[in-house]
């Protein structure tokens, strides 16, 4: 908890260098609430909190750009997004004018219409939407953090800072000083390997490190090595033995999480 609070304060302080504190505080609060609801599989609540996050972000961007914010009852996200898009491109960064607002539109549309466009007999729309929403609001927060530092932070560095707030995205996994653990009894070695790679994504994990991680999770060396070989169709190898989970692997990992939650 101490680590998460420190990271949150760090991001908040960075954001306040470009955006008004009251909007930063609101955005950070709604972001934390959305992620917390995601952790507990409360999909609709996660999406609703993300919608509140978007409202705070649009207010932050608009005030930064000098736009006049309407009274609360007259506040409309889409109207301000249009106004942001009409800002002078020679005076305002594309992140403020276009990039962040466009993703805000996508997330806000999901928050406003969650589940209504899906057949519930075929898929759980709230879960699917919540996964997308949490990733997108994390990108928005990272981009705002990068922008607030006026070039002193690279996109990857900003993402790493925000990722620290997402360490408990999957409550069955934990990272202790870089050592990964899966806290699930009876899970097979291949499935454990997929969850470890999914937790590390989009960063790579060396093959030898993955075997050691499986060892730490109770699998003997031969079993761990065999498991890594069995998941080859789910990973990309950079030729140096560093593995990254592919799309089919992330889908497989998501199904494992879904089965556990069910």
C-alpha cells in the first residue's frame, strides 16, 4: 500500500505541473477506483468509474487550454472534445487537441452504453469492455504524465510509472522485488507460465528467468522446462531467448483468469 500511494503522489505531482490540482485529484481518485473495481471483477462499476475519470480528464485538458468550462449541469464531454479539436495546432500539442480526446471519446462511449450493443448470451460485455477501458485510461494517464513533464519523460518511462498503480491488476499474482508468484493451488505449469508472461507483458521475460520463476512456484526443473516448451505457440522469441506473449497467448491467459473468477 505504501508503494502504491508513493507512486500515486508522484504522478499527481507531475500532472499538477500542467493541469489544475482539483481536476488532477479527481482524475487520480476515479482512476484508482476504476482499477480497484476491476481487481474485484466488478465490471460495471469499473466502467462507470472510468467514465468519471474521463470527465475529470476533459476538464483538466480544457482548463489547460483556456476553454470556458460550463456549469456542472451543462457540462458535456463531447462538446468540449470538439472544442479541443478546434484548438490552434501551432499553439497546442496534439496530445491535448487530438490524441487524448479521441481515446476519451471511445472510453466515454463505452461508459455511456455499456452492454447495450452486445448479445449477453454470447459474451459478457461488461468484462470485455472493462479490460479495454482499464488499459485505455492507463494510457491516457501515462500520456498526460509525459505531457506534463514537457519532454523530460519518454513514453515508455511514463507508462512504467503508471504501471506501478496496476501491480495488482490480477490479484492472483504478485511481484516481490522482481520475483513473480502465482497464488493458485493446483494450476498446471504451462498455465502458470502463461500467467507469468501475461503479468510481465508487454515486457519480455527471458526463457531462463521463466523457468526459475516456475521453480519458485513449486515446479521441478524438468517440469518447468517442459512447460516452457509447450507454450511456444503462444510466445514470440526475439532470437535471444527473451519471450513475449502473443495475442493468442494473451487470450489464453485471459480465459484462465476468467475461469478462476468464475
